């Protein structure tokens, strides 16, 4: 018959191997999630910078276009007339 301490030690070793494997999987999943989050954040920052640059360029073009066009003539309103019944 096996010694009770040997059985207990064997069970403890077996449980520890399962727990360490689970911890390693958890750590790997957390690392992958962090990498995906960082990639998404960097892509978002890049797109935001591109959008802001495009908006600035569009505003500059609009200002140049507005400066090159002659001002619109101001239309004078006709005085109101009263209709006779």
C-alpha cells in the first residue's frame, strides 16, 4: 500500500500542474488582449490624425475659395405696399 504522505504529495503535484497551466493560459490570453487593444488604439490615433489633417486642408481650401470669389451683391427689399380693397 502507498504511504499516505506520498499519495497526498502526488495529488498536490498533480493539482499544481493543472493550476500553473491554467495560470499560463490566463496570462497568455491577457497578453493577447493587451496587444489587440494597443493595435486598435494606435490605428484609431492614426485615423484621427489623418481626419484632422484632412479637415484642416479642407478649411484652408474653403478660405482660399471664399477669398477669390467676389462678394455677393446685397439685394434691397422693396417697400411693402398696401392693397386697396
